[in-house]
């Protein structure tokens, strides 16, 4: 594979840096040594045996180079290993040594028609944007020497192989040509050359269940890298990309894709809206950004906007009181428990369109917007379940936002009584996201409810315990147990302690108590639960039904006050 005249490998700029360390090199060395010199006896080797090292997935790019999608770690390491062998045969003229030397030359360097190597023309190159040490890799392959001050992972691994080869020569001096030749001839790499980058990436994802597949943002990084290199801003871009990547790792925790992919997704909706796209079908992330030769990524404003958007979301999740008013922070906290993620795209579009020169929003207008989208998304989760149904009205409003048209959802207003009826017949089981969404919204309808920490885990509490119904059977309507009126959000650590107790026993957990060791156990920060514990001696079916009526009356009133009903 390496000796092929057409072999011209490129580790592309969107790949991650070389990462194999001594542990991986030791494993490789031990494996090939045990294979090529079985039981430390050169004569026990079977020429027909093969040792499979894994696949190398490539595609031929526009420059005719073989871009490596999968296998860069083993490819790079094998090149270092072969280069470490080369000096051992460089000046030897016996037939075995001369043949081994020529074979290694054809693996590492490009050769002319007579097989003479051009020591300056390597068969591998690296453009990895975030790898500052890649130059040392190239220099080691060319010179075979490691300078004293070189501390890169390439230098360390090369020194490792030189040491192992020296130890091998000391113990088995006559076996060295056999070791090198058997590695080149009997250790097998499976070359898979795909027709395109997309095909190569799909093959990689299918084959590699251990490695980390290249994400969309890795591909985007490559385009940015080329663009900013052309502007003479390569080093500045690399540093800023690293900072952005670290920020996104802290801020975003998507269920699919990478944190950086999530940032590109949120920005995509802003760009789609600016383009006037209302269709409910959404293109794949890479398909969207690759249009017109990645033209969007060749606009300097794009990267600047991504940075600004990431910092905005950092402030949302960290509850930055210097950026947001208490009213806005309370609304944003409720939205953290939304039944789907569509709100993040709406808010991203709103922020990008309405931010001032300092990246700030008018808190009053923002609060109005947040209430409106909360009421609409919550109601749609019951009346039109599924995020797909939500796309049509939401995408239309995104276009309105970028055209400075107020968000009204005018074409999708609700009938208040129909909403009330659908909510009354809806099963608010704990597994449904809308259940916790409604309960968190309700908690913050209490004006005395302070802002809660975004880091606190909340669960759904049955005020009238499930176990109590199993024992007492005092609820006449079994549906009351799972009714919203019987549920509240409660800190996870308290919910665990308060599980399946009678109401009289639950109260102390809601309010907090001092245990037998004189340790204070804090109560809940949900002020409604505190009030319930302080007010009621028991919590029965009557209280469940009355509380549910108040919740529904308040929610209908919330929709009306935000102009989301026909009556509004």
C-alpha cells in the first residue's frame, strides 16, 4: 500500500491532531514483534501468515491526494516506525539489508522511475489545523533525527521506536531485516478508497465503533482554516477556534452531534430566516453550510456571529444577572424545561436580530417575547404533539423576527375552551416532557418564587403519594393520582427522601428539618410546596382537583394575556 506509486497521503486540516502515545506504540510494537518473531524464534514464522492492522479509509481530493478519513493514527505511527528502521540499513550493502532499505524508501519517499528516492518528497503530508507540532513529523521523516528540544508526541514516539529497535538489535542482531521486511510484507492494512468525502465519512462511521467520527463542525473548521490562512490570520483563528470549542463544550450538551455542531445548528436557523425559508423540511447541517462552496464560512462575519451567539447562550445557562433582568431569567429558566428544543432556535434568531452593538437585548421586549413563545410551545405540545408539527408556525415566525415583525402566531391562535378541554383529557404522565414543563411554568406563576439554580436537578413529585393510594385507595378517581394538580417539581435529593410517604410525613421534607445528629436538612426552594406544607393538614382528592382548576385557569389566562387565543 505504501510502496504504490500513486500513494500520496494527506491528513486533512479538519482531522484531529495525532494522539497516539507510548501506550499505543508499545501495543503495536508488542503485537508485530510477537507476530513476526513468534516465540522469539525467527524460523517459526510462516510466510503465509498475515497480521491485520485495520482499515485506511481515504478519498481522492481535487488535488489528487488521498485524504485520510480513518486510520491517520496507525498510518502516522507506521511511518515513524519505518523511518526508525531506516538508519539501521542505510549504509549496509548485503543483499538483505539493501533490499530492506529500498523497500522502506519506497514506503516513505516518492521515487523516480528507477526507484531512486527523493528525500524531500514524502508520501504523507499533514495539514491538521489544530496541530502545532505537525512540522516536526515532516522533519523527522525527512531527516530521521530528533532534536534535543523537540518534545512533540511525534518526537516522543520516534524516540520510543528507536529505543525498541536498539534493544532488538542487542538481543537479536541477525533478525532485524526479517522484522522490518515481515512488517512491510505481512502486516496488512485494508485500503478503502471512497468516491467522495461524504462516502468516506459514512464508511468511517460504519467501520469505527471505537474512534470518534469527524463531526460537521470538524469539516467547517477546515473551511474556516483555509479562509483565514488566506487572510494571513491562521494563528489567530486557531486560537479563537480552540477558545470557542472549549466554550461550547461547557455550554452545550446535545443528545446528538457535538457541542460545536449545536452552535452551528442554532446559527443556521438565523441564516435560514434571513433567507426567507419557511419550509418545514430542514436540510442536514453540512448540506446547508456547504452551499456555493461553503460561501457562508468564507464570510468573516459568520465566525464573529458564532462567537457572539455562543457567549449569549453561556450567559443564559449561567444565569448572568448583568445581562438579563430577573423577569427574563425566570422566563429563561422555565424554558430550560421546554418539551422540545425548538425554543432555542427561536431565541437564537431573536437574539441575533435584536442585539445592540454591545450584544445586549432590551429586557422588557425580550421578556414579552419569551412569554409568548412559552405559551405557544407549551400549548402545541398538547394540541399538536411532536416537534414536526411545531416547525410550520415557528419557521414562519423566525422570518417575521428578522424582518422586525412582532411575533404573534396570528394564524395559529387557540380556542380557549378547546384548549381547556384538551388539557383536561390529556394524560400528564411523568414520561411526557410537557408534564415537567407545565409544572415548572406553574411554579413560577407564584410571584414570590425566587430564581432557581440551573444546576439543580428537579424531578416530579406526587404530593399524594403513589404508595398511599396503593394502601388506602382513598382517591375515588384513579386518574387523580397522575393529574397535574397532584404533581409539583421538587429537587431530586428531596424527592428521593420524600418518596411514598404520607402527606404528614412529606411536609417535613418540603419544609426542611433537623435530624437526630443535629444536622439541618434544607427544604425545597419551590415556594408553592412550602406553602402547601404550611397550610394543609392533609392533601386529598379535593385539594388535587381544586389545585388543577387553578393551574388551568392561570394557563388559559396566560395564553389570553399573550394574545395567543381568539379571544386575546
